[in-house]
């Protein structure tokens, strides 16, 4: 199971580096898996166009 955790950590570090998180690889390597997942979730919320409920707005128009 430890091998799976390390693989997941490496995957998240790679993805975070792609999105130019303001941390170095060394700083990211010091984070736990849970901390990396939290950082990645923040990046996803910032980058994905529909990441929060407020991003979609319904417009009601009057029919004529």
C-alpha cells in the first residue's frame, strides 16, 4: 500500500508543477498526501470553469 501512496504523491506533485504552483519541488515533496490533495483541489477549483456553484448563472428572459 505504501507504494500506491508514493505513486499518488508523485502524480499530484507533477500535476501541481504543471499548474505552476508557487512552491518548489522540494517544498511539495515535504507535504503529506492529504496536503498535496488539498493543494491540487485548490488548483482544480481555480482552473476549472465550472468548479464552483456560482460559476453558472441562469438568465430568465421574458417571452414576447
